[in-house]
C-alpha cells in the first residue's frame, strides 16, 4: 500500500480542505504517514497570503529533492494545491504529447473535463526546475485519482465517484471539534490581498447541506463546530432578494430582516448535544447587528469574534480598499464588550503597508490601547503578485523598520493580553478538552483562552470546569472544580 504525507500551511480553511484531500487519498487506497521520508507522495496545501509561507514550501521541496538524490528507488512524488496553483496540471515527463497553454496559467481556471490535466504550463513547474510532479486546484480534488493513475502507471481509485468540491467529505483529524466550510472564495478585493486571485468569487453552500454536515459531525462525537471561510458574515448573499444586498457598498442593507448567516446560526443552535459554535473569519463592513446579537441570543454561539481591522487609520483603510472605518470597527467592539466585558476580540493587522507614515502607524498603536485586543495576527506587509497594490503601490518601507514596528505591536499585544486575562481571574470557566500535545490535554474556554491540563483521568471530549487562578503570558493557570 502506498503512503502519503500532507503538509498544510496557515489557516483553518486550508486545514478543512486537507481533511477533504485525506478522505479521497484513503478512498483511493493510500495510507497516511506522519513521516514525509516514509511517504511515496507528499502533498503541500499552500497559502499565498504571505511570502514566507510560499518560501517554506520551496524550502521543503528542496529537502525532498535532496532526499530523492540519495535514493535509487522509492523516490518521493510531490504535489501542490490551493493558493499557489492556478490550474490543475501534471509535469511534462508524464505527457506523451506535450502541450502548451501558457495564457491560461496566469488566471484561475477549473478543468472543463479530465483531458485538460495533460498540460504543465503552470509557473510552479519551471520555478522549481520541474521538481514537482503535479499541481491541482482544491476544487479539482476529484481528479487526484486520475492524476495519480498517470503518474504511477497503475489504476488508482475512481474519480467518477467523487462529487463537487463543496459536497466532498472531510476526514476529520479531530472528531471532537469539527471545522465546516460554508462558502468558497472572496469578493472584497482588498488591494493587498491575493485571495480573490486564487479563489474566485464567493459561492455559499445551501443551509441544509451545512446543517446536515454539522449533525453528522455531532453524531460522531463532535461537541464543537467552527464555520470557516474568508468572510463568513457575507454568507448567503446569492440566496436572497438582491434588494437586501448593497452591491455598491458590498454589504447588507441595514433594514434586512435577518441575515442568512444569522439564520444558519439559529438552525445550528438547535442541534442536540452540540455544545459550542464558533466562526471565522468576519469582515467589519458587512457585520450585521443580528450576527453580533447571536453571540448572546443563542445558547451555543461562543463569546469570541475574530474580524480584521488591518489599520486604525481611515486613509490607510481606504487605500487598502477596506469598506469599513476605524469608527465602525470600534463601535462593534464596544457593543460586544458592553454585553460581556470578558468577550474576546482578535484581529489582523498589517505593519507598514505602502506609504504608511509614522503617524499612521501610531494610530494603529492607539487601536491596541482603545480596543484592548485579546489576540492579534500582526503581519509585516509583503507584495503579492497580481494584487492591486503590486501594480499601484511601491513597497517603500525597509524590512528593518517593518520588523521594529512588528515587535513593538507584539509588545503592545502582550500588555493587552495581560490586562484582558486579569478580568477572568477567579472566574469559573468550562473548557472542552479537544486534543493532546506533549502529554498535556489542551483546549480553550468559551471565549477562546488557552487552558492546559495534565490529569490522567481526564479524557479528550470531556467538558471540564476550572477556576482561573492567574495567567502566564497567553496561557491561563487554573485549578480543577
């Protein structure tokens, strides 16, 4: 039996997609291994949001190439999927009739039929001196068996039994905490972001499909579900009357009776034995009041929200093509905290975007002081090819200054975390034990604070009550109730 190893980079969306790939690989007769050197095939599920994630992929490919050079047989095949890939193709050495279709490799394209895999003009092939064997769009996962059949010259699986991407099953790595994809792609076109150029326009799954998947996960012991995609609170805009979606502003009209995402949350909230619902990621500009209220109206929606600010400065937000202002964002934070002072907020921040001045950066520092984030993902800006920023705005800030400001914001974050954690000292919190790492049982409180256990009689899947005693940077110290 052939073995495969899959390496997933960055986000929870990619993690969920890897679970879909895992299911198809196992159904195709492969066996998973945790050691890439023991694998016949390595698949990279990639992220292009930051340059460093692409660099890690290429570094790993070089490692595999060096390992293959030591071997006479059992050489490792390499496949790449998701953000770095434009179209599903295989390397020229597997093609009897080598084709060229160069113009299509520059844009996102799905296969019209399976014959189109017989090309290899994706830029990834020459970029690696043809050290990879195939690339595939994640939406084309059903063609993996066909691709592997041609690479290994033997019949592998049957691609005809796999349905479209959104309907394909996931092999959940953690059965107790299920990640569920509710839509694909993104329509926002922020000037810095590569996602719309790798994932197309938004398409939402029908509510009933999502609810049925959640019920199935709960029937297999999941107590928590996390709804994921690039912008979950714009979910369902193609299902409702166009008058409710303001296309010009890219947001729901304020007089919408109830947003589709709120309707989805309400249906999920009724699932018996489900304990908690989370979702990520959200955008401030299309956050509706009923979604904010869902955190308090519904029993199972947790008191935690991740939504991206990116910058405090409104001039910079406009340049980023963000459709919210800092005042919009702060108003939403203040509302959530007014209902629950310990409500956790996390966000994304870009450090030193093109033409960001010292004054603009200090505005972002003020946001840390005013919003008191529980966590932030601080990123040093790097130019992504094909984005609007790459064409219009020079990357005119030195790496040294970016690093300096990045570290400064991380120090501010630690101040926030220390202050925010102090609010729940002596609180009784219920945590869902969801995984084991280094002999510790790990998971989080309902407001997403980290807790670690070392008790032999506690099991993964248990709901455990603890009393918070103190905090050590980002981790809470506790005693068992």
